[in-house]
């Protein structure tokens, strides 16, 4: 489980091929992959195949908690 404070973000370098599964437990999380932004709220889940850089950002105002699972090809 990861925690993100409002305004904070994580940039992940491109590692082509793996799948990411993101579950938002609390708060809001913006996930950007291939220049497409997905806004996720508590209870939302996103599955994506990584084909370039990804960015995770907590827009606030509250902290966000999310789980991230990475499946290698």
C-alpha cells in the first residue's frame, strides 16, 4: 500500500511490457499513461499495460492511499 499527500506525485521510468493494477483505497489519484490522464476515486481500479512513462499524482485535498501490483511479462 502506498500513501500520497496532496500535490505529490511519482514519475515511473518507462519499462515496456509489464501490467499495472492500481486500486484506490482512499482519496483521489490521477494516473497518466501515454499522455492520457485517468482520475480515480476510492473504490476505483485501473489496469494498464505499461508502454512508456507513467505518473501518479494525488490532487488532494486529502491524502490518497492506493495499492499497486506490477505483473511482469
